[in-house]
């Protein structure tokens, strides 16, 4: 894509309540994923891989961890003289709705691009946005929305609210129905990934028209209404996708990465996912360590055993510690003789020697960030 042809909006004012307590001090976009990445890495990489070098991030909460991760945007080639990463932190605004609206108009007007891509961080995918733009032009649509057709039903309770499209044979979106989290989604349904592509002029008009209704401004609401009242077309995405909306969906998404097909589908060689670089020593495996079917990052000291688990950066696993089906995040320490099964140990948490934490796949035990766990626990069932 030519420079200044297209800009991007990262709409990161996302609901994170389902991931408490993991999101107590971080936004959804800052959640770690697959041992060395953050959720924000995926939309950022999707955009910059398509040559988009002017990106706005809209935030509305404590974002220190996100700023620390992204910084100047160097890893995504966004620390340039032209374009770059523009951050709009609106959490202290007296009128959040007005601030959000003003910032949106200001960014779009100054970016002076022809097209805009809007994405969030709760839908993990690796999509070629150049192809989406090409499809948008060919179909002569007002708005193109990326969707995925599911092959198996999604049961009630196994998803958050999702938009489901009914589409014409030519790909036009005929109806847009929001399916609540307590409803079943049938097989062959077309699920919105909440990725929108449209001309900048049209988006400016949509923003102004919505604001004139007097309702509180929300970019999500603007785009949902636009899909219903414009010539909207769908673009089918066929790669790996996971919606992150709860502790369990986050747990399952990470464990998807232990399947080689999912890992290679998400982290494609020709569409790399970029993240903050850290110069760390390789992981040390002690002579008596036994690590099987695990994804392991750099900088770890592993003296115990681990099976079917994800071990993030700088984790210490002491001798005799035994972890299974667990996520041990950056800087966490598991003491000697501790036994963990279906556990999420957050950043810099400490599991005391000899402790047993036994969760289930449906209800993993969460050890909070910086928490010192000194008593055994089992998951509550029923």
C-alpha cells in the first residue's frame, strides 16, 4: 500500500470484566499470550504488515503496562518521521463521550488518508489486510466487515455477545444479529470479527451523524449501525481465530498454541507477528528436569518437570516441582515439590514449596500478579 493511503484505528476500550482478576491492573490488550506476545501485538502487526504506518490507539483506563510494551512502536516500524502511533488516553476526561468523538475526528482529519481500518484486540487472528482492501474495491461496498464461518456450533456460555451475519450469495450483509452469550450459535454461522474497512470520508460522516442523535458516542455502536444502514459486504477469513472474553477463553486460546497446526496458522512466516524485543539468555534445563509438550520462552531456569504447559519468560521451576496443563507467566517462581494442575500463575507470582493447586479445564485456578501462594487449593466444582 502507498504511504498515506490507509490509516488504522485500534479501538481498545474493550470489556475486560470476564478476565478478572488477571485484568485488574492491565487492559485486555496488554494480556500476555503464547509465552512472549501480548494481545495488542496481533492487530498492530496485522496493520503494519499491510503497510499502514499511521495508527491511533483509543484507551480509557490504566494503561501503563501497554505503554511499557509498545513504547515508540519501534518493533512495528512506527517510530518514523511520517505517520506513527498516536495514543488517545481518555480515562481522565470529564465527558468521555465528547472526548472520544473529538479525538476520532481530529485523528481522521489530520491523517488525510483515503481508507480506514478499525480493529480491537479481543479477536485474535492474523489477517492480510491488503487482500481485504482489494476485495473492498472489487465489491464497491461502502463498508467491508471481516467474518469467519464456523463449522461446529458454539454452545451457550462458550462465547461473549457476537454479531452473526446473514449474507447474500454475492457476499452482501443482509442482516446483522447480535447473539447473546446465553444463546447457542449454530454451525455454518458467519461471525463478525469486528474488523471494518471503509473510506475515511464515509467514516467522518457516520461519526457526525451518530453524534447528532444525542447518544453517548461509541465507535462500536457507530459501526454496528453503519453495517445495518449502508451497503456492507463481508470478507471471509479462514485462518485461526479465538475470541478472548473470559478467563476460560483466554486459557483455551493459549493452549491452542500447543497444537502445531494452530501455532503455524497464527504465526505465519509471510505474516509475522511482531512484539517487544528482549535480549535474554536462553532457557536453562537442569539435568534432572523433564519438560514435555510445552511452549517455553527465553530466560527460564527449569529444574523440575512440566507437561502440556506454557512457560513464559524468566520463570523459575525449582527441583521437584511438577506442573501440568498450566500457564506460568513471566517472572513467576514455582517452589520445590509444588504440584500444579490447571493453573494460571500471573506475572511475578510465587508458589511456595510443597503447595498443591489443582484446578480443572473449565475452572483453572488463578494466582494473581505478585501474589505469594502459601496454601494449597482445589477448584470449586458445581
